[in-house]
C-alpha cells in the first residue's frame, strides 16, 4: 500500500511540473522551446482620457472620459542568475462563466523579474485574450515564443477579465485600441534608460496574436474597418464606433505601420448576425495573416465566420490552419488541473482533440509564421505552404516503424508528400489553406 501511495504522489509531482510551454514528444518540429531562458514581469500602463462607454448618458449623447488601466504580463529572453531556477507560478481566476469566484495556480517555465539578455533587440509579439480571458490564458504560447527570441506582451483587457466582466460594448469599442496603445507604450518604454525594456523590445517590428475577441481586435488593428451595416454601430451608442468604420478617415490614418503580421485564432466577429466586416473592410488588411480555427467552431462559426473573413482578406498574404472536428477552444491553455467541472471544462478543452496535441501544433505553426515575417527567415515558408491541403492525404513511403521519430521534410525525391515538420503517422485531422495577396 505504501509503495502504491508513493507512486501516486510521485505521479502527482511529475504532473505538476509539466509546463504548458514545453511540448510533448509528439509535437511537430518547430514546437520545441528555443535556446533562450525566459524572464517574466508584470507591468501596469494607463490609457488616459478614454470614453467610458458603459457610462454613456442618453440625455447628453456623450460618454465621460476616464483613464483606462491595463495590466500587462511580459515574457522576454533572460539571463538566469546562479542559484535560481527558470520557473514561476501563475495565479488565474477560474473561467466557465463570466464571473466565477475562486482562483487556481499553475506552474510556468520563466523566472520572475530575471535580468533581460543584454545587447540584443527582439521583435515584439502582443497577445490578446478572449471575452472573458486573462493575460495568463495562453502561457503555453507566450513562454514558448519568448524562448525563441521575442518579447511577448499579454494584456488584461479591462472589462473582459475573468471575474471582472462588464457589458459587451466596452470590449467591442476598446479591444483594438488596447492592442495599439500597448504597442505604442512598449515602444516608448524601449527608449527609456530606466526601463528593463530599454533596447530590448523592437516595437517597430510587431505581430499581434489574438484569440476569439482578441482575434476580432487583431483584424481591426491590422486595418479591417467595421461595416456600418454591422450591429457594432448600434451596440456601441453615441456614434463612438464611427471612427472605427472602414470608410472613416480617422480609421485610415491610424498608425499601424509597425504591425508586420497578425495571428487570428478563432477570431470572433464575422459570423451572422454580427458580420463585423464587409469586403471593403477585410480588404484593408495588407499585412500577412495566419488564421487558426476549428471547422466546428460554434462561437465564431467556421463557414460563415472565420473562413469568410479569411477569404475576404484578399490583400493579405495569408494561411488558414483548420483543426477538423474542433470547436472554439483552439487557442487557450489546457483545463486547469484539479478543477472538476463540466462548465469550466467547456471553456478550455476540446471534445475530440487532445489539448496538449493542439497547442503543440499551434506552437509549431505560429513559430514558423513569426520567424518568417518578423525575422525574415525564408526557411520557414515551406512549413506553412504545404504540398497537400488535407493532412490526411499526405504520403510517407518509409516502412512502418522506420525512422519513427524523424520529422518530414515535405515533398522529396523518394515520393514522400507529408506535411513538413510532422512525424510519421502524426499529420492527421488538419487542413492548411494559403493564398497570396491580390
């Protein structure tokens, strides 16, 4: 009995040390962590004098101005001092409904307040959660990407955070603005001698990764102005959405040249009856984009939502990764350990896909995309533009069991036609569509 109990305790200990950012052995090639150790810090910024749309006064037709506070989590290439370990613990409120009480802790592979790597500047990646969400919802990605030579910043979007959710108009109005202001703020901090970001983050070379409502914001930040026919114009009162419409001169004049690419994971907004963008709006995206979605997404909707947005972004060099039989939970961390609730499980997990497998695939393709467009690494292009659209149609002619751990090199002289970067038998249940800009 004692031996069995010891084994059970050992299993729990090992399980607790499984970091989301460290992929399993069946993850594709580019999912593995990079060569940099990772530090993490928390930072507060304030966007001054923003319309508080939730206090809109019908009598005056105006919303009062208020300072909008945003809490950021920042991961970066770091130096781990002697005697310290590259690990931390994150605390998050529990998802499942808009305002669920309670919190949970989970381990991270990053050292809190570690000294940044000196003498190097890294591209900036801004990560934006859903509605609701939190700045630690995608740590599987944030730590992983930082280890590959990026400064990664996530935002607690005010009014959209677990346990502090307020009515939807605030999120609709502020999501893109939060993203753009964060990029601007990091750019300013990177020039200040007293900031740890000084000389570290290159905000002129930025990508936005957005999940769900974060994807809604990312498409808009990239240049997709809203349609006047969309309910956005009536859901946000007082005409405060007018400057975000595709035809608005103010929207067209927004400073976005530092944004070089976007990743939209299950982006919300294009699905009926919302139809946030029309053809003109989505044609305003003129930078590379990677869409990630499930073909059974029941929130952002696949055919009439995400796929339509992808197809209408005609001026973007773009790819769309589709997880067959996946719903909307294609972007976040796994379900918290020890939380036994169907309601919570439905927020994090997928009914068909193993979540650790899904996030390994995300780490792989997002790495290829960021390396290609932010670091100009052309060797990554062939990981995105696969020779066969349906992964199930790939062919690997080697004998069963031969080179079982080898990664496919894609199309080769031996007649293999398998998704590049995947191990034999492991490229199943996915689709990849890529289109050049018009």
